[in-house]
């Protein structure tokens, strides 16, 4: 009898702990839409969603040195602000890569509702983002900080060239269209598959001003 009471007490305590952990996840429908838009851009850039055998997890990966500050001091607080959960940091074995990870079925389900699915990355821009230029700006910031790159080309003198490339051709075209809505001209780039380039100085200055900390 005493053992049974103790077992019930332990079960109840553990149930309360689990219940609290589940319910402290913020409802994404009430999240700040501007911050959410940026996070979705990050996820479509360097993020992944896993949902298998009862494990539900979101992961954002970056270079262990070049992206450490961005992951730890920017994306991690962003995840905390949006979802109320602390992301864990771990390093890939035998790779120069680190990752932020959050295990939460509720977060994964909410992202699924927005069109981001587990498995092979579905390159689909959530509809609400296209409804507002501020959301577009923040979404592009998330994509740009993870998947855009800048190089300097020499012709008569060095000039900056910003490029972006994605596995999905339709997604690349959607990004170009969103940039166009912000008066940023991006041309198709034959130098990389499904890529585009931005090389006009005035356009690059605008992109750097609003999106990138370069």
C-alpha cells in the first residue's frame, strides 16, 4: 500500500513536470509576426525540421567559427522570444559545424501549418509574409543572413556582387519577386544553379542597409 502511494505520488509529480514543459511553449499564432517572419527565413536558409519515431525537433546549423556569434547571440534569443524555450547548442562530429536544436512537437506542428515540413526541405514562403512589406523585409533578412554571400569582382575596378542560390528554382524566383517588391533588382545568375545576383551599387547599398550587417 505504501509503495503504491509512493508510485502514484512520483507519477503525479512527473506528470506535472511534463505538463508544465509542454504548456510553457508559446503559441506561435500569437508570436510577433515580424520576428516570426525573420525566423522562417532563417529556417528556409539553414534550418531543418525532424519528426520521426516520436522525436520532433527543429535545428539551425552554421559554421562553428564564422556563425557562432550569430547562432548563439542572435538566433538563440530569437527562438527564446518566439517560443519560450532555450535552444541547446551542439557540434557536429568531424565537421566544422555547430547547431542550435529545440525539441518540441508543438513547435514542429505549428511550423507544419505554415508550410514548413519535416524531411526534405519544402521551399515554400508562408502566405502571411507576402501580405506586408515589413514581413517581407524581415523574411528576406533571415534568408540573406544564412544563404546570401558577397564577393568582389574585378573588371576595371573591384565591385561587390551579392549572390543567392537555392535547391528549388521556384523558391529562387519567389525570392527575386519579393526583392522586387522592395525595389531591389536581382538578375538570374548563370554562375550557379537556381541562383541570382545583385550587382548594382545603389541596390546593394539598400540591401546592406536593411538586411545585412556587412
